[in-house]
């Protein structure tokens, strides 16, 4: 997949929202679930919501780390603040 490709360019069955509706939440990865919550990527970098979710999960060590992060810590991430 080419970098900076939007999720709308993906095959419909691979898109997180469509996958959620068709197969349920258990069929999605943490990255896909977080991407749905985020709704958008980072327009300034061209990163998709999936790219942005991967970055957040990596930077904070998973969903638990994101949950435990302060608003100030989250706001330091470009596109969140």
C-alpha cells in the first residue's frame, strides 16, 4: 500500500468502519478500533487514521498507555493537540 493513501482508497472490506459493521468489533485490531475513534488522520503529514493510531499505540505502549496518558502528554502528539 502506498504511503499517504487514504482509507477511502482501500477496498471496502478492508476499511475499519465497514469491517466493524460487517464482522463486529472482535474482527478489528487495536489499531483499527483506535482509528475509528480518531476518525481522521493527520492532514499536515498526510497520515491516515490507521497511521495515526499506529503512532499513538507505539508512542504510548498500547491502549492502556493512551488511557493512562495525561491530556498534556496526548496534546504533544501532532494532530491530537
